[in-house]
């Protein structure tokens, strides 16, 4: 209704001004019997009211459509009325919708090709890195260790890029199955032995609930656990020589906890540690942080319908917990 009056406000004002002018002319010309003029004005107002009523009734759906935001793009294809202006708007919206769909299809095609290229590139880069590692084994120390340390950093960066590319299609990349947490933890530790030795920080595994099994995606959970443990080791180096990995039940939920006794997270950074590309004070200090690790962890945990919790005190250490809901804790089922 407001939109209708806004559109016809000028017409109503013009008619009022016109009728007022007619009465004024009658009065200035010496006519004192204004009843015929008032009757004519009454008829004019009546006809104006009938016209506005017809316009509103015939275009009511059109005005409602303009006043209400679209909930879906498909609503733009719905016809509102047979009025010429409404039909012209419908034609314009259909044309825009068509162009929009074409652009979306083009962008989606480019995105898929881009992700495919990134995936292929990451896998292709693994081969020369493996060759470099094999070559480094025949070198004397400390050259061999230094080269392998750099190749490990390259592999970590490539894995981050790969998971960033897969994150947008994570729902299509799921394979939910039962996972024995202790076995997964040992697998991650076995893969990162050299990293632990180089930093002189070693994980201690504590399974408080025996045989703790959860339902999740093994590949993504492996990535999440690896990132959390590597962060714990990196930020503990030089301050502590151990990281505690615990598995236990809290109520009916299963919890996988990674606790370090390193430098901790400054209070000012706690609200933003899961933001993309945010490195914080510790990241700037170590100069190896991309700011994407915790962001990818947070996003993938939410897609998997788990929860992530953390506690930290500066200079005392940090604890991260991956919490599996009651329905995902197969140990209690």
C-alpha cells in the first residue's frame, strides 16, 4: 500500500491543486454560488478515487511483489499481473535471471577446472620432493637433515593448499566410517617422527577410555589431528619437550584432546585464531604460519558436525579438543 501511494502521490497532489485553483477562479470571478463547482469537484474526486482503486486492485500483486524481498531466485520468474509495466518487469527479471545463470555456470566450470588443476599440481609436486628426499639421504649431516626439513615444510604447505581446494567441495569428499582414535593418533605420530625429533618435542598418548571409536571421515580427521599436533609441537619447541594427546569420554560424548605446554595464545588473539589468514602474534614471531591451519580445522570440523574447543594461557600452554557428539561416539552405542 505504501508503494502504491508513493507512486501516485504526485497525481493526487496535482488533482488537489487543480480543484483548489478552480474554486479560486470561481471566487475571484465574482461567483458566490459555489455549489455547482463543489459538485464538479466532488465528481472529480470520485472519479480519481475510482481510478486509484482500480489501479490498486489490478496491480496489487505487483506492488506486493515489489515490497517483499525475494527468498529464492526462482521467484523472479513468477508473473505478478497482466499490467504492461508488470509484464515489462517480468521480462527484464527473466532476462537477468538467464544472464545470471549463464555467469554462474561459467564461474562454476572455471572453479572446477581450477580445483582440478590445483589437485594435479600438488600431486605432481610430490614426485620431485620425494626425489629430493632420496637424494638427501646420501648426503652428509647436517646437509641431509636440513634438506629433509625443508622438504617436509614444502609437503606441509602442499597439503594445506590441497585441503583448501577441497574445502569448497568437502560435502562431496565425505566418507563417514567408524574410526578407532588411538590407531589414528599412532598413525599421525608415525608419519611425523622426524618433526618431533627435530623440535625435541615428543607426544604422550593417554587413552583414558579404552577402545574409543567415533564416526567421522578418516582423511579429514587425520588432517585435523595432524595440524593440531604439529602446531602444538612447533609452539612448544624450546619451552617444553612433551605434548599430551588424550582420548576420553565426557558424559556420552567422545573427546580427542591435544594439550601442549608451550608459549600459549595471547589474550588479544583468542577471538581471531580461526579467521582465515590471521597469524597473530605467535605467527609473526615464528614467521612460518600461513594463518590457514586453524581456519581449515574449524571449517572441516563444522562440516563433519563435530565441535572444537580450546583453552590457552600465555606462556603456559594451549589445549584443543575435538568433541564428537553422542550419536558419533560409537563406543557407547
